[in-house]
C-alpha cells in the first residue's frame, strides 16, 4: 500500500473511500451518479463577489460565471468532465469559479448534451456551436481560452481539432485538466496506476466510452484526440496527477502535440489524483494548480 508525503491528499483519499459502496451493495444508477456530482458541486463555495447565472449560447444551455476581477472582453469556454455521461455546470461551479478568478476572466460553462441519450458527436457539435456563438457575439479568439477537465478536457482538444477542420480561428490557448483523450484505454498507465487511482477504473471508463461512442470508432480524433493532427492548434497547458489511470493520455497528448510543433506545457503533479482541482477546500495542491493555470491563462489572454 502506498504512503503519501502530502497529508492532505491522504485525507481526500480517505473521504473518497468512505463514499464507496460497501461490498455487495448495488452500484448507483446513472441518475444517482449525476445527482451526486451536482450535489458535490453545490457543497462548495465561490470566491467573494463571484456571480453565476443561467445562459444559452449558440442554442446550448450554459452558465455564466463572472468573478469580481474579470477583465472586459475575456472569455473562457469551460467543458465539464463526467465521462460524457454526467456532470454539469452545477457540479463544477466552485472549481470553475476559482479558475475564473485566477484567470481574471468571465466563463461560459457549457451544459452540453450527455450520452447515452445523446451519443457522439453531440457534445462536439454543442461545443462548436457555442464557440461560433461567442465569435458572433464579438469575442475575439485571441481573448478566449477553451478549458475542460477529464472528458471535458478531451472535448476541449476535440473542439480545437474541429475548428481547424472547419477553418475557424483557434483560441488563445487550451487548458486541459486530467484529460480523457484516448477512448481506447490503450496506455500502460490504465494498468500500472490502477491500484493507486481512487476515482477511475478501466471498467467504468470502458462503460462510459461505449455509452458515448455508440457505433462510432473509438479512434476517431474527435472522440479520442490523441489520434488527431495537432499542427496549427492553439498552445496547450496540461495538468495531470501522477496517480491517475489517465496519466498516459496526457503523456501521449504532449508527445503528439509536440511532434506537431505545438507549444505544450505538461505538468505532472506528484501524488495528485484525477481532477484534484475540485478539492480546493481541502487541498493546498489544488489551490496551487489553479493559481498556476490562472497565471498561464491570464498571460495568454493579454490585456
């Protein structure tokens, strides 16, 4: 059994373990998982003065999050995680609000359609429609960041590939937290990190991939961006924990984007777990990662 130098991550692991079903208990249903994710988000606090309100962008439901220090003209298009089958702006609101404050930018947190009710490429279509709508509103691409975590991190990269295909301008940058970017689950870390990842299992990821993909090929770059051609795509910041089964996805992304001459900054945070940023109330490392990412986005967005 591993031991952890950071006592705070040990505490988060204990919290996660306490919420696991007891042996023999039925696993939660999809509806229960979705409700639990939203409830987790609603337990968190927002930075003082940060506002949030429902919105629609490009015909897609969303939430606007505006920190008190937002610089006029900036936007972050945020794509939440949840394996393409769960998650919402509600589940991610505290984390998104902290990122917004750190980047000094308003955020459009997209409530894209979920699988299995709306399989691939519904999420990609929604992201493209929202991005087009922001451009139509007068947001300059060089004043916009596309960001996301887990499945949303993969979706952010898929969006960038789709923008390239359609001849649309790239944003100022792409920020991916623990991205799920290879739905074939092929990297060795799905095995080597299995015992130390308290959140994700290969079995659960394969189930979510099947629900999202439907009849689509898992190697389609808009589903698994690691198979895409990143030449000409916006600069990237990737943050991933060393204890994730998804660590390999980030390593592959950085390698393939680097081969395509894309500016890539890959940060592997020791001892951290999947999307540790969501535990900002308990983890100093979460707050530090958010500050680091915020500074990168702030610099990319300019004055």
